[in-house]
C-alpha cells in the first residue's frame, strides 16, 4: 500500500513540475469537457429536430467547416507556428505576424458573413433541395465568419502558450450552448439551434479578444512590426496548410454531398454525423498533446536540437496510437448503446458509425506524425503527402456511395486515412535512409533535453 501511494505521489509531482505536462493536462481536461458537452449537444439536437433535420445539420456544418478552412487560410495554425518561432528572439516579427493575421482574418470573416445574405435562397435549394433554410444559411454566414476569428484567436493563444485562456474559451463556447440548444431546437427547429451556436461563438470571441490583448501586454508586443512580409507569412505557412485543409475538407464535403443526393440520403448523413461527433473523444487526447507540443518542437527546431525533437515526436506517436486504439475499441463495443441515445431509428446506421470511427486511428497517427513537419515549416511537403489520400478518397466516394450509401462514405474515409498514414511513413523512412550515412554508428544514448 505504501509503494502504491509513493508511486501516485511521484506521478503527481512529475505532473506538477513539468510545464509540458501541466499544459497538456489543463488542455486535456478542457478538451474533454468540451467534447463531452459537444456530444451531449449533438444528442440534444438530434432529439429536438429529428433524424432528417439532423442530417441537414450535418451537411450544413460540413459545408461551413470546409468554407472556413479555405477562406481563413489556416491563419490560426500560422499564428501558432510563427509566434512560437519569433516570440522569444524577434518580437518585431511577432508583432508583424499578429497584424497580418488579424487584418486578413477580419476581412475574410466579414466577407463571408455578408456574402451569405444575397445568395441564401440559391444556396438553400442547391444544398437542401428547398428554399426553407434561407434564414438558417444567413445566420450560418455570421457563425462561420466569427467562428473563423475565434479559431485564429485560439491559434494565437497557443503560440503564446497560454493554454489556460484556451481552456476557458473552450468552456465558454460549449457550456452555455449545451444548456440552451434543446429548448431552442424544440421551439424553433434548426434555426433556433444555429442562433444558440452563434451566441456561444460571440462569448468566445469576447473572451478571446481580451486574452490576446493581455498576452500582448505581457510580452510587450505593441512595438512596430517589421522583418517579415505578408507574402512570407502566407506562402510559407498559410497557403500550404490551407491547401491541406482544402483537400481534406473537399473530400469529406464531396462525399457528404454525394450521399445526400441518394435516396434517404439525409438519414444516412445523420448517421455519418454521429460518427463524426464520436471521433472527437478519440482525437481529443492527441490533438491536445500536439497542440501543446507544437511550440516546443518549434523551439527545438530553432535551437537545432534535432535529437530531442525526434525523441519527443516518437513518444507522442506511441502514446497517441495506444490511447486512440483502446478508446476506438470501446466506442465500437458500446456503439448500439451510443446510437440509441440519439433515437431508436439511428440504430439502422450502426455499420456506418463503426466504420467511421475505425478510420480515426490511422488519421490520428498521421496527424501526430505531421507535427514535426509543421514545426519546421515544411508545410508544402505535408500538402504533397495528402494528394494520394485525396485521390483515393474521391475515387472511393464515386465508386462506393451510389451502391453502399453511408457505408460507402465511411469506407472511403477509412481507405484515405490508411493511405495518408502509409504515405507519411514511406516519406519519413525514405528521408531517414537518405540523410543517414551508412557508416554512421548507432549510439545508445538518451538526449539530455527530452523532458516530458
């Protein structure tokens, strides 16, 4: 008993004294809370609006996510990568990066918000085969625009390594909507749901603006920005990361759109959307850890400490793979009970749900493996490695969805995830073989700066 207590106490002390583990734990608890609220929210929305409208909700947010990832040029990731690179050594460049990101994001956000108003009828007919969702699309324009600003604020706060602010922002954005979304859905349908989600985004926007301002004060980032051009910021990080999101988002959106064109397609999309939501609990640990790890890997790269960077990345990969596999197995095991929460008619989509969840593990391993490329600014390599997976996904969608409907869509995502993971492994192995001279001896030593 004494040994057990000593082990627990030693683990607690290690957690307390390691900055990385403190940040990871804080963000993990916040992300777990956010994912729990998000899952409860999806159950409440499905119960409130029914399976058909829940399918409409799934296609709507698949479209919004795709548009935001492209229009925003992944400026949140740009803020994380470049702030981690410049904050300690060149504050003038950090200020310039913040200025470029803020100006571009607000222009894009306002453009998206206003663009939805005049074309709402055409978009409603094109996406949902009816003009009955015009008001939903207009509010969604505001939602996607302001949500893009919130996402960029989160990336900037991660670059500052202010994960406490990130956690508070996540809590604000999920707790309030989950309390209001069910009555809003029952009384006003999908339009009420979208209004509640917009309110949650406004709360995060207000807090995020204050948190970014406080961090700029703390780091003295109110001097004149210089030393880096907008073209360098966009071409080096934003454009390739946007193209990656474009490929991934277009593939998923194309599959969702093709699925909803089939008979009973929106019901199948409802099952796909449930699977999409339950990918969150599997992804949250790895996403949380990599969010905290990216600035650290960036610092290792700036210090040219490649040994520590590679050792740290290997630990992340092993931990993420084991955790995600176990959690994926549990979700598949309890899938009948999970689907019954949404309604008895959702049980018909169990095969869609299981296949969708199984595709998370290779996708997650690829995401973790890409962190070293992101920290080094090798985003064009990341983009090229996504192309084979994208081609496979589109081909599978075209070939499988007309025959197998939702099962075909889930299979297409599973196949593309496997291709992406294998492509990353092959390229990384080839680079190691090319860069390592055959005569170099293998030394059994542990890098001194691999603190976890």
